[in-house]
């Protein structure tokens, strides 16, 4: 399993093997799940190598496009 936490965006990406088959191909698949910033999306990959690449690409894109979330202690004090 791969997991990337994106605390600046309050998001998380994880990738794992799914033992249930894909309905289209009847083969097991790997799932990459992005959750955060109002997004809850799952991507599928046919191989572990493809899943690792998809995990990296989804993580990088989420880091670039999801809005930043203030961390505790970052609030402006007036």
C-alpha cells in the first residue's frame, strides 16, 4: 500500500490492491483513492507499476491544484 498525506490541502492519497475483479475485464485491479478538498475520487490501474505511477501523478496534481488549508497555529492574531 502507498499513502501520501497532504496536510497543506487537508487531503490524502492512498493506493492498494483490490482483490475483487474489475467488472469490465474480470481481472483484479489496484485502486488509487484521493480524498480531500471536497473531492472523493477513485482511479483504477491494471498493474502495480501503473498504480505506483498513478499514485505519484494524483498526489502531485492534488498538491498543485487543491486549495491550501490553514494549519493549527497559522491563524492571524489581531
